[in-house]
């Protein structure tokens, strides 16, 4: 008979707000139909200790999910994998259950994190098929070494099997425990959902293809709409589509939006969009289906830098996409990464001038480009020489163009934020958080940057010299 699995979320990051552990919900949806009993331990939503959770549940297996490696904010460089060794040791003191690691953060550094944590096994990539297969193999004392994505110890070293992309039509909808979901709704009024996995774009820095595969794999539109309808019945009023890029294809967007409209869900939502390939009809369709806030993965507002970043679109595409959002009455923001390949003082200034053509928006600017192993940026950093060949990159390392320094980039960004209230750099000041709290108390729901856009329209005097941290949903 299948055993009991304790699922633990490592994430404790609550800035700018806590994010529901969707990865655990997807695993739960694979484990329960296979007969396993599950229980969650989420430190954000549950004050119970690991020792107490183990004592009361008596698990046969313990799964630990690591969603993010670090905060991608160069001034803080906060990392989230540090608790793994102590957590593994605490589990071992409490029970004899095998400890299994997974999650998107783990999938970027599978060997290093298995070694660091002392865990027994790991699953890199998608775990909905591989984790139940591993549990069955362990229960039957069978050879598990061929399981896709398995990370394990072999002959004194750590082996990692290639992940195998799944057909998402075969997967069950995510399971969200009421108690855990209730905490995140109270804190944020939002709930996340995924409509596809993978990414076939070729951005210089991106780890999405390493985590989810290098091609887009959509879920059936009806399954997405069914899941949203279930969330709506459970009191969710605002959804966050966490796809790397929602508009991977116009056909996928149209299918999902039409399925939402057929159900009459009356739910607003946000998503991450590539600022290219959009049409007025498609934007209007998204708005009718509930799109309220669009987050554009713009990265730069200068064509030469966009080309160096591998973005395959231009500022004219960005401007056109932004204007389509405005026409559809969809608030939007633009994420920028300043100081990466091809950047210099001139391109930064050109980007600022172009930003003034983007009306009623927020410009969320980060300094430096975080380097992850296996990316094109990693190869560039090794080729150009600033990165030591033996740096495993677990501790955050940031790439800067040779034409700039970190201090110079921040100097220019501070200047831009003084010259335009749309530019948001750094951590949120207390007065901003007070403003956001007041807007939420009046029923305003949405991503954190949206409060700043609302304030620009409603009370421009309150938004001088703003600051805000990166708030993309992972």
C-alpha cells in the first residue's frame, strides 16, 4: 500500500509579498491519485515545526521543494537554499524517511544542492511522473537509476538523469489545501496558475529552458478554465498566470481566453507577456477575458541592447505592445535589466528617453544580470574572463558590461527615477507600503506595481522619487 509523504516548502520570502507554492500543489495532484497520503508544511502559512509535523504525521517519505535560489537583487543578494542542510538534518533526527529535493531552484543546481543538503535523492525538472515512480521503486526496493530527472549518489559521486518533458494534457489540476491557500489569499488576494511550461526563446540569461524545457507545451485550454472556475468558487477574485511567457502563441492565448469567457468567471488576472507579436484583437480578447495588468518582459528600451540580450524584438515592438494595452485599458509595467551585454552610458540614456514615450506605466529596473549555469550568459562570462572557471554560481554572480560598473549603473538609475516617477528602483519605502495597504483596504487588487500606477493617476504628488523591488510572480 502506498505510504505517506510530507511535502515541505523551503520558501520564506515575503517581499514584496508571499507566493503560493504552486509546485507542491502540482506534485500533490500526482501523489494523491496514486494512493499516497500527503501533508503540507509551509513555513509561511503554518507555524508547526518540522519535528512536530513529522511526529504527528509519521511520513514514509519527505519531499522538500526549493522554488528560488536567490532574490535576483544585487544590493541584497539574499539566497534561499541556506536552510537545506539544517532542514535535512532535522528530518533525519525525527524519522528515517528518505529526503527528496525538487523545485525549480533545485533544478538549476541539482548536483550542488544534493551535495550541500545531504538529502538522499532529488528530482530535476518536472516531478509529477518521476516522484511517484521513485517512491514506488523505493517501496519495492527496485532499481530507480533510470527514472527521468533523478539525481542520486552513485559510486561516490552524484549522477543526474536528463529530465523528460511531460504531456501536460495528462496531468491533474493542482491541488491547493484550503488552509494553505487561505493564508495566501488573506495576504495577497491573488492565486497563481500555469497554462503552459517551457520556453523556446533565446534570451541571453534565462534559466526557464533549463528548468522546463526548450519548447512551449500548453495545457488544454478547458483544463485551465476549469481550474480557474474552481478557484473562483473558492473565493479567488484575482489570478496570476505564471507562465514564462503567456503569449507564446496567439492561438494558445485565444483558446484560453475563449474558454474563460464561456464560463463567465468574472475574475481579473495578470500575466507575463513578450512585447511582440500582439494584435489589437488579441489584446482586446485578453481584456474581455479578465486581463487587468500586463507585465512585459522588455529587458531594455534600446534596440542594440535588445539584440545583445537575444530578445528578437525592437523598441518599436515594445511601444506598439504598450499602446495596445493602453487602448484595451490594461495597466502594464516593463521589467528592465540594466548593465548587461552591450550596455553603456549612451544606451542607458537612450532607454530613458524611450521610456518617456510609454505612458501610464511602471518601469521596474534591475541592475546587473544574474548568471546561471548552462545559459548563454554563462558562456559569455567565461569567454570574456570576469567569471572564474570554477565558480559554481550557487552564490549570486552578476554580469556587467565592461563599459559600466555597478556603481555607475545605479547612479544612472537613481537619476532616471528622479526625472520620471515611472522608474522604480530599489526597495519599497514605508510610505509606499502604507499607500499600497490603503489601496488594498479599499478593494484594489493586483500586483504590487499596479498600486503605483493607480497612485500616479489618482494622487501624483505621492509618487515622487519612488522605489520598489522586483515583483515578478515565479
